[in-house]
C-alpha cells in the first residue's frame, strides 16, 4: 500500500465518522460530529454559539456521544481577565475588587480518530456476535408437532416417540406421525437468523469499507494538553506582562564561536552529571573478594576485557616491585649489621685488657658471657649465636616512612599515618592479594 499524505489520511478518517453518524444517529448528533470534524478541538461555549443552541442542550447531546466513546471532553482551568465582564455576568461570580485574575473551568470537545476507529470495530463485532448467538438459540428451540392433536415435543423427547420397527416418530397421545416444528415461524422473527445477519452485513458495508481504508496506516490522535498549550492564551498574572516586556528588551551579542563553546561546555557538564547519577555502586562494578572489575564494571567503564586484564597485570607488577624493593632493603640492612659487628670485634681485639669469653648454658640454649681477667686465666673461648635474619617472605608496607608487616597494618595506620603514596601502594597490594 502506497504511503498516504496527512491530508489523505484525514479525509479517510472524516469519511468513517460520516458513515457512522448517518447510519446510527439523528440530526443533532450529526451536526455536532460535523462541527468537530471541521473545527477540531472546540470549546463548549463556542460550539453552542456556532450551532445556535443552549450550552446545556449541547452538553446533553455531547454526553451521549461521549458515553458511546465517539468524542472526548477535557476540562481545563484557565485564568479570566478581571476586565471580562461577560464572564461574570454569565455566572462567574462577583467581579474581583483587587484586580486579581479568577480561574474558570473551560470544557473542550474533540474527536480522537484512533479511538473512534477502535470503538467502531468493537461495536460492529459485538453486534455481529449477538446476532449469531440469537440465531443459534432459535435453532436450538426447534422441535416436533403432532398435526392431529397439535401437541409439541422438544428434542429431548425424541427417544420416547421413536418406533423401532419403522424408525418414525409418533405422537404419544394420538399415535399420529409428528412433523418438524419451528416456534418462530409465525412470530416476529419471520425471516430467521441468517436473513438478519445478511441484512446487518449489507447495512454496515459502507462502515466496514471505511475501516478497511484506514487499516494498516497510522491514524492521527489528538494530544489535547499540547494543543491547549499552543492555542489557548490565558490572562497574565499581575506583573507578568511587565516582566515579559522587560525580557524582550534584553539582548546578547555573541562574537565568533563563543556561543558554540559555551553550549559545548554546558552539554559536557550535563553529560557528566548524568553519568555520575547513573553510575553503578562499587560493589556491582568490582568484586568484593579479589577487587577485579566485573562484567558490569567493564560495560560501565567502556573498557574491553583485554584492557582490564592489562590494568590488573600492571597493578600486580607494581605490588611485586614493591615487595622486591622491601626485600632488597632488608638484605642491605642485614649486611650493614654484619659490618658493624665486624668493626666491633676488631675494636675489642685492640683493647689492652684481655677479655675472657666463656660459654654458659642458658635457658635459651646458648649464649656468651664476656668477663675481664688476667692473661693467665686461661685461653679465651668465644661462642656466638647467629642473629636471626628478618623474614623476607613477609609482605612489608611503609607506614609513616617505616616498614611494617602487611598483616599488622591497622585501620588507624591507613587513615592517619600513611602518606598518599604509601596508601596507594598499600591498596594496590591489597587488590593484588
């Protein structure tokens, strides 16, 4: 089906309204529907003036069409100018002495063609279904009648009337063969259900053709709120007219691309505020166990899984370098201590007073006691217990410039003692572990 213009679609919708109006409604309703087709959205008082009838009568006729869901009504609160004396004479209340605007309720009537088409389809389907059900009910009432005595029998009595020898139905009162009987033959429905359904299809053929013409196209619908905002002018509030007149006098001169730059900055600021507002919580974007980014975190940051893996590898490399630096620091510290001990032993050997070193059994399993004495007190025996080197496998972090085991770092150390660089290294180690 070729695409239709807006004017062509409106003509098809108007044709549907005309067909329904002339088929089922009287002259007052036809005139109201014609008015709404030509005018569109129309205030109630204006429609009454154009039709030359009382607003109460117009409201009664429109109420019938509204109950059939063919037209719609919308009430809008509008400000009335204090100088509108006609409104107050029609019953709008006493005129305000302070010049303040009053509010009035204005009714607007209009046709929503999309709902009009749907309601028409539904009503035709319901009428068709009712005729079919009535026809089935009439067929179910058919029975048998004795031509001699006139007694009638329904379908449930057939087994009692049948003669097994002949296979015919006989009256149980006079024994005469009965005939089929339709109780509606001489009644008001002399034409039967099939003829009634045929007549209905013939009467509604123009309406069904109009519905087929708009089938498959977008039927226009009325946005009454937008229409009122564009077409209804309300009385201004006190001081509003002067403010609008003052705003008209203001102007702005933009030289070069300054306006575009401001617009770009404003758009960037709004986009950043929107991203911040829509940001997911950290427990959704990162694992609470390993600290790595989850699938939601990857999607939210716009990164690919390979970029996330590279970032995690970089953090682990930084943590490994930090641990290696701590291990080298403690190795150098042990070497310095060994050099200090050698210097101390050399200094002791240069002392004139002989020093006697005796091995003493101590509860700790060994030790050395140094005692001053004469040269002939015996040979000097020296036994030293090697000092335990610091355990380099323990992960160490720096707290206030001093190394500290990772497991012994407290919340107070992290919050108050660590520098920003130490805290960053501590968090990287925590995420890598």
